[in-house]
C-alpha cells in the first residue's frame, strides 16, 4: 500500500492547514489510518486516527483543534488543523494499519509533509 501525504506548508500561528493522505489501494476503506508527527529532536508521536468504522482518536495536545476524516470514495484521509500553534511544527506522516489492527506500529507509511507554524 502506497500512501501519499500532502498539504503541508508554512502558516502563521492561529492559522489552518488541511493535510491529505491518498492511496490507490481499493481496500483502503478497511484500514485504520493515522497521522503521526515528528518535530526536530523529538520522537515521532501519534496525532490522530480513524478506524474503518470511522471511530476517531486524538492526542490530547490536538483535541478540539484537529479533525481527522476520511472519504472512502476518494481513498483519502484528511487532517484538518485549526488554531495552529508553534509547537505543531513537525513533519507529519500518514500511516495505515491492515488486518483490523488499530494500534502499535503501522504497516504502511507515507513520505511525510512538513508543517511549519510561525509567530
């Protein structure tokens, strides 16, 4: 499964960005998809996830600001990021779990997209 992440960029604090994670995999609707991020000098961390049944989960640091969603017709998962903070600056990766899994190490990773929040 190949995942293509896009939508990153430079935004001022308080602004918004929408990331996309697309695949050509026709069984994508059965996968749990998650967004992770890695800031310079820090470990990669979980941001948000959406299961095959659209159940959602978020890291505490982004609750109320980020929204994950999926469009199965387009084989795409989105991460809407609002009220961005300086500490949201990181490379964002989308990842997918197969076989009904929804935690642990994902089976597939996208290439990452840079999000930079400026003051």
